[in-house]
C-alpha cells in the first residue's frame, strides 16, 4: 500500500540535492525558490524542480524548508516563464504541489515519535494532509484553486486498493476531509462519498469526520494530540495498534479506487466550479472558529404573529424598492397608432407625389420597455457577546425579520453570529424557517472577522449589485478603530451599513461613521426604517 506520507520527510533525514546549474529546470528551481521563501517566510527555503523517478510528485523537509517538485508535472521547461505570475495557469497541478509542500514547511512542525506504531503514524499523517492545507488556505484563500488541482497528482487511486474499512477510511481522509478543510467542493467527491459510505456506514463515517474536524483545530507543534487522533482513528476502525501495528496488506482492486479515480477526473475537468455553502467548521485566522452548526444553547421557536406581520411588511417594501418602472422612449413610425407629426406628413405626401421612395415617418409613439429589477444582497451580523445579554431576544427577532423578508423579496441573504467564534446561522440561498433565540454569553466579539466571512459568502465589497449589511449590535468592541476601518472600507466599496442598536439608556450604543444607526426597542416597529435603508442601498447600487 502506498503511504500518503511518502512526500513528507521528517527531521534528521538527508535533504534534497539542488539541481545543477546546467539543468533545463534550473530557471524553474530559482523562480520557485524565491516564491517559496515569500510564502513560507523562510529565507533559507529552496525548491528543486527535477524529474522524479517513480517517487511522489513532490516532497519536503519542513525542518530545513527544502522542497522538491516533479518536473514531469510541467513537461516542458519552455512552457512559460516561471518568473511571471501568469505561468501558474500553464502548470496548475505542479504549482499546486509546490503550495502543498510549502504548507507542510509552514505547518508540519511535528514528527511522529519512533515509539508510535506504523499504522498510528500513517493515520496521524493522513490527518495532517487536510489540516495543513486548510491552515494554508485560511491565510491565502485565493490559492485554493491551485491546491484543489494538486489533489489530482497527490492522491493516487492505488492508495486504496481494497474495499476494507481501512481503505474506505483512508479515502475519506484523502477526499472528504479536504471538503471540510475547504479545498475540495462537495460536488467533487459526490460519487466517492457514496462509495465510502457504502463500505463504512453513516455512523462510522460521522465518527471519522469528527476526528478529522478536530485535527483541523490542532496546533502546528502539538505532536501528542495528532498521535492521539491517529490512535482514535485506528480504534474506531476496530484496529488495535498494539496487536496490529503494521499497515494492511494490498489485495484486489476495489470500487473505492474507481470512485477516487472518478473524483480526480471531476477535479481535473472542472477547474472553475463554484463553491457550495457550508462544508463544516474551519479555522479563520488564529483561534477564530467558523462553524455552520448552531450552538446547543440557542433555542429555535416558531415566529410570533407580530414578527410574521413585520416580515410581510418589510418584504413588500423591499419588493417595491427593487421594482423599476418600464423605460419610456419615443420612436418614429410610418403608421398609427401614435401622434401625427404635421411636417413629416407633408414630407411623406411630397415624396409620394414625385414618385420617390417614402422615407418620412409621420407618426410618433411612446414605447415602454421593461427594466430588470436590480439585484440586492443582504448580510446580517448578530453580536453574541456578553454586553448584548439583555437584548438578545429582540435582536434575534430583528435578525429573523430581516432575513425572512430579504429572502422572500428575491435578495441573496446570509445570517452570521459572532462572538468568540463565528457561526453561519443561515447560509446564502436559504430562508429561515424558525426564529433562533441566541444567548449572548461570549467573552469577546469578532466583528472584523465576521465582516470578512460575510464578504466571502456574499461578495459585499464587490461592485455590481446593491449591497446592504445589517449589524445587530451595541457597537462596544475591543478594537473600535479596526471595526471603523472595516465599516469605512465596505462603505467606500458601495455597501450600505444599517446598524440596529439596542435601546439601552444606561449604556448607549457606540455609533460608527458611515452607518445608518437605528435604536431598536421593538424590532416589529422599525420595519419602515429598515426598508428605507434598503431603498437607499438600492438607489446607490
């Protein structure tokens, strides 16, 4: 069985030798060495591009920041100039392998201890693959496209040659874990997921997913936790590392291998597929968790009559605001109906009298052409920090009213809560069925990070549509200057910011520049003001 960790060389092993200056790949090695030094923040980083002889497409020595990439992934050294950014699109798989190895250099700061059984070591390093790619993507999200393409070379269907639980779990760690790390898209692994689940069953698959999701939160130097997770992986599959320390032997070909080959073909031939919302929790910056699951302490309830009525009124306002009257233009015509223009009629009679071809158009009519309604994007951010505790319920009500109305009015909407972590309560394209009464008990607030996540989901800073960000908060943040800078950036990008502040006379809410701030005592009575803010956003979109 091929080891997925074959490309990761631990500390103490011999580093890769540099390519000779006369090598046709010397130019690529030099250019990618400079690139790796920037990406890894390691001045001592070096990259060697050279043809591999039956080895992995790339391997790295994290301790010495040395990387080797298989030149066969590029094929022709003259295909592009590696010193120019445009060369990446010519060699997407090879460049993705380079980034994958850079991710190892940055984040693989632990080595399995010699005492770890080989099967535990392999399971831990399997979890390391999606962990380091997810961490790298959080810092450089635009590089996801290259990491995704690299999967077609890094993963080999021969890695899972049997339809055993171990091979199915191995395939899950290779493919499904990369979906939660937001490297692959769910559509990439649809068939593979079905084959894996057929072998493992849903319960075991969920158990393995819990392990790799936990691995995505482990620090770069935490050897103990990674080895513990590797052992849990084995025991969940019914393997006792003490009794069966070695890797399973190869057997006949499997349906899982065929499914992986199909997934790799999907990735290879769909390089620009749009991402799907959700995908499980991830880490967005140091210690900032982004989750799609509602906190267990938050209760769901049916909307009250007043809330439904308020949502209906706001829906009508948003629809009316989006509606555009038909454009009216006046056009000449040679026949009625319309208004007769005397001068043109005389000209037409004269043309006919002398036998000329009639060109005059004596009639004029008004033509109405429909104007498409502008698109509206609405992001809703709910402050779940402790200062909002007394106002959590009315703020939750306000968030539901806005989200419900925006979706029904045809707008693209998403709702997020932010505190110690960021929770995507309602991803884009979904209508909230019930009101989620939040509990504001977080120790801090991640407003800037929540804005970044909303921007990622809804493209709030991208021109082309009318955009509105609704913030439900008292505005008392640890870093108000940074928060103001974020608001100003969105404002200058054309995104209107509506601030719904609690009516706290004892401790008034903080007011930020470039926002429309509304003090909310009863959200159901503020619908008209919210609607006016949306109309203002539409008028500027």
